[in-house]
C-alpha cells in the first residue's frame, strides 16, 4: 500500500493541475516510484504529460524555448546537438546490475548491483535542481495488446521527452485503464545533469547507464545522446529480453516488413542485421511495406509466430541518405513532418541542415556539435571535424513514410512466415540460403552471425566480429540461455517460419562485390515465394539455395534485367574451406560460453562433416549445378 507520506510528497511537489493529472491514474506503485525519485532528484517543478495535444505541444515548445532544439525552415523540423563527447552509445558505462554471485557470462557487461545502486543514487542526489522533471507515459507496443508493456519515463530533457513522443505510442490513458492491476510497468529515470553554455551535459565523466532487470528500471545520468537517454529504445530492450525469457516469448533486434506477393498477398518477414549490413535498406525496399526498422516482440499464438513493433517511429542514421538510394526516407525528410535532426550541420542563413553525402557540394560553414564549423576545422587532438557527425540521426514517425504498413498498430500483430539474418561476409556466405529446419537456422545462421569490420573503423579490414542474432550488445540474460530460448521457441509452431541467411557483401577474386545494391529486392521476392512453396531449391550441405532458372525469371519480371548464369555461379558457388573455417571459429566461441546447449555443437559439427564430404567428392569450390538432382 502507498504510504501517506508519499501522497504528501506528490501533493507538495506538484501544482494542483499536475497533481490532478497524476491522481486520475489509480496506481499506488506508480505513485511510490514517482515520489521516491522526486525526492532524490529534487527538481524545481514537475510536468505530468498526458496524451492530450496540448501537453505534447508544450513539450515541443519547451524544447525550443530552453535551447535543446532549434527551429528549422520547414514546418515541424528542428535540430538538436549533443555534446562533443556524447555522440554515441557509451558501451563501457552501460552495465547490467546483477546480485553478488550471479554471472551472465563473458559477453555481457555487468557490475555488482549493490555497489552500482549506491553509486547511481549518489550521482542522482539533487541532480535536477533548477530543472523541470517531465513524467511521461508510453505503451511499448500497440494499445490494448497482449504484446505491449506500459512504461513510464522520468527525464529533465525536453529533447528526450519530445523524441519519445515521436517514437512511442502514448500511454497515459493505458495507465488509467489498467489502474492498480498495472504492476509490471517498465521504469526509466534520466537526467542530463548540469549543462554548459551550449545546453549540453557537462559532467560526462559521471555518465552512467545502469539497467536493473530484476526491478525493471533503467538509470541514465549525465548524457543526452538518444541511444543513452531514450530509455524505451535499446535500454528497454534489455528489460524486455529478460522478461521475455521468463514468460516464453522473444525480444529481437529485428525489422518487420511486408513483401508483396501474387494476387495482392502480403507476407511478413522479420530481419536481424548488424550495423552497416543492409538492415535499413532492406526494410525500406521500394514497393514493399514496413512495420518496424529496429525491434520486434515475437509471440506464439494458435500455432503461428506473431510480431509487433514496440515503437511507432524511427531513430535512424542519416549519413549517406540521398534521393537516389533512399527515395522514401528522402521524401519524408524534405517535407513538413515532425522531425528532429541531431548532430548534423545547421546552415544558419536559410535554417536548413546538411549531413555527410547529402549532396556533392559541402557547405562552407555553419553550426554543428562542435560549435561554429568551417572546412578543415580540427579538434584539440588535431583530428579533422566533419561537418556532420557519422552517427548523426533523424527522428520521425513511421506514419510519415509512404510505405508504412496498414497493420503497424494492429494489437494482434502480424503472422511471420520468415526470419532473415544478414551479416557482412566477404568470402563464405552466399547471397541467399534457407536453413533445413528451425534448429539448423538458429544455430548455423542466426547463432553464427558475424559482421566484418572495415579499414575505416578499426584499421584492419575483414575481421569477423561474432554477433548472434545481431543482438549481442543488448542481451541481458546468459548467452547460452538466450540461444536455448530461441531454439525452444519452435515448440507448438505449425509450421515453423522459414529461416534465411543473406549476405550482400560477398566478393570475387578481384575484391569486387558480386552483388549489386538492387539484388536484395530479388532475394526478398524469392523468399516470399519460397515460404508459400511456390518455388523449388537446391539442397546443399549448408541449406537450400535458389535455382538459376527461378532467379533469372525474377530478375526479368521485376527489374527487366538479364541475370547471367555466370553471375549465378560466382554468387552461389560453395566455398567449402571458407565455410569450414567459419564453423570452426563459431565452435571456439561457444566453447567459451557457459551452458551452451549441446545441440549447438552437434549441429555445427554435422554441417562441418557435410562440407568435408562434399569437398572430398568435388573440390573446395563447388558450382551449384553439382547439387541439381534434375540434371
């Protein structure tokens, strides 16, 4: 039961109007949470955000008034700058809090819960003095859906509050509807801390992002960058992975898209890709539809897998977006919509923005995350400062996109027929393959996902980085348990969705890519046909691959392009030694992971044995025709 002292705290801290807003929600646990952190954070005032247009407009106006955002020429557009050293997710200081004696394994960044809570409470003490505390309510997932998780955000940043109103479904009325039955809501506490003259977080050395899955709460202090502060995004994902593990569903780092089939058929797929491996470009393929570009909640219902997007917006990387390669996004970014640009270059003369590779001509000056900018400007370490940060972003509602799927907000989700996993692999994976079955796909495709580094980032090219399900950075349970959950998820599914592996980065002997950027549209159409059993395939040691005649017909129908058999052979030839080397790498990784299910090693060894036999029979480099039984 709520203590009278907590009611008195709220009555004292809130003005009459805002106390009445909060009192309309009958939830003692919510009151207790808010009262506890109001006392600790000690803000100057509080603003309770309902779902009303007036409250949402107040947030937008405050972001402009206090200088966290600046208004641009196009109606609804604004720009925000994070601090110079606050431009990306702080992996080092993002930690899961675990009790003494617990161990989540070597792949997960953890810290002792008791010590961390003591530290974070010291940091939070009076951190909001002189600030306004915004209390916002959201629904992670469609309204009135069994998929959805009510969430409450405390923040003193109007930019964070504004961003979340674009990215997430409003939840005040949901909190009212659920009342005191709503005891499992997610909780997020954020403060940007003391600000400098540019309204940026000042005490970056005390930046902390701590995640307590047992209490379903996230703490984020002394930071403004969205990946560290927009709690309902990847921070909430850790909470959801933990909850899903307890309840028997999945939280995955996946897009959800609809692929158009014959006779107006729409078939839904999810897809997981590490950064810079084609995730956004795949989900935004012209003439297809999108439900989400980043996160999916997957549940089993009546023998099917159903998925929803817990978000309703996009917090997307803007570098390289141009009208030729990204026509759908470009159109949205050029029109009047509610959009926040972050860490781009502000052109003060015409109140427009520039980002890297937006246009050929780079502006000769403006304002960016470093302050006033000019070509050739360098930082204190003599490094050139680019006009726009490589991690510059845009925040916009999915409803603004012309390809938004009609079922975006369907409380029942959509039936998933296929799961796609893609990585950056220059020498092993073919552009497209299908697993033999669910376990084979989870282990040899999803659980073996890697992404190669580039020279631009690490100075050494083509170093494979293990990233199972493209989710390694966000897993909040032991990795062995996470793999086991994915394997067990197939129980009671009739039939299981198909699992596909794609790779847009396969190279030939000359070092050039064997795929064009537009080929992925053909791979998607083949997968759509395949899940409906309307197209055949060749059985190989690594799974099923497309037949040449089917791809040739698809290229002709969809792109009016001739697809040569020589191109097909170079793309889909089996590179046995490279594949075996990859399997050996993955086995060594899992040998270091506690409680890895033994079936993982069994399936990987079986694939290795099939490849060895194929090499003994044919060669290291095997053309697809060798697996064509019709010849």
